[in-house]
C-alpha cells in the first residue's frame, strides 16, 4: 500500500509543480491582444451609453451635453 501512496504523491507533486511557470517577456504579447481585454470596445460602450441615455432621457450625466431623449445629442 505504501508504494502506491508514494507513487500517487509523486504524480500529484509533478502536476502541481508543472503549473508553476513564469511567462517570458516575448510571450506576454499574447496577453496584450485585444481579444484578452476584459473591457468592451470603446465604440460599443458609447453605443450602450447612447441607448441608455436615450431611453432614460438622462443624457448629460457623463461629460456630455443634455439631449432631448430622442437619441440625437
């Protein structure tokens, strides 16, 4: 029973240590890709704000002039 326990611990240790890896500077470009961004596209954010402001009639709260609620500001 002990050899099996030692083998299991060795396998678990191998898998635990294999995930401890540093990222080299030339590999970091993959993380800077636009697909990896957590934020939305700025144009999409503007579109959602415009739709929200038009529906609520609350334009002018985030640095823009107030509109008439019709979507034209």
